[in-house]
C-alpha cells in the first residue's frame, strides 16, 4: 500500500501538478514544502496510515491558508449560481430533472439549498484560531 501511495503522489507531482496552473496555498504563503512533497515524505517515513494522517492535517492547513489569504471574490446572485426557479429550495441537481418541475407538492418543501451557510460560518469561526506561520524571510544575496 505504501508503494502505491508513493507512486500516486509522484505521478501527481510529475504529470498533474504542472498542468493545473496553481501551486499549494500553504507553500505559497509560508515557503515551506508543498502538500504533495510533505505527503510523499510522510508516507515514506511513517508508513501509509500515519503518513495519510499527516497529509490530511496539512491539507486542512492548506485550505485554511487559501481561504485566509486568497483574494475575496463576491458571491454570485441567486439567479447566477444555478438555483432553481421553483418556489422550493431543493439542491441544484434535483431541479434540473424534468419530472420534478411538474410536481406541485414540492412547493412546500424547504429542505436545503445549494449553499450551506451554517457550515461555512462554523468553519470560518474555528479557522480564525488556526496558526499559519509567517513567510520566511530570504536573504537578498544567497
């Protein structure tokens, strides 16, 4: 299992990462090793399960760094983000089904919507306490 994980990470680093066009947010903001490099080292050193635990923690920090330091873009309006036009707040995928548009009983359903505001608020509240180290200062002439 360990060799398969190492091969998968190497494949990602060589073939997928150069094509996708952006880098690890944690690496960009702190100048530490990227998530894939840390994952490769952790799996090689600690084994598959413990290495994946280390990688999962780093990916969480990478997401926090991205949400904290990325430029804020305004959220699209309701009609631009793909919500359905029905009076209900069903998820976007279910509104595209042709048989659901004809059912009038769905008008009273107010089960969920495309965005999860309570989950986002909880995530942002907890993320403000997470420490992201500052960027390392590099020497001018190394």
